[in-house]
C-alpha cells in the first residue's frame, strides 16, 4: 500500500491534511495551529515529494532519506 495523495485544507489559523493510500484508506491530521497557508505550502513543496509513492506502513523511511524524491 503506497501513499497515493496528500491534500491540505486551510481556514485562517487551521490547517488539516488528508492522506490517501492505494487501497482506498485515508487518514486525517492537523498540520498547523497557525499560519495555515504557509504550513500547507511547506507540506506540498517539502514533504509530499518524499512521501508520495512511499510505503504507507513505513513511516520512518521518508525521514531517513530526505534527499531522495519519490515524485512520480
């Protein structure tokens, strides 16, 4: 099961994210208690390229390989 998509939703001071994997499962989480627009930009530019396509069960791998992009 690989990470298929990462979406962010912002409203003023709140930022949340939805992560979907290839089997259809999804999870939600908060990414920002303030400056939500900046946090969403960072998520898409700095985190998503490393996480997309990665094994959803291997949460440590993107952090262990910060210079390898998995963008497809």
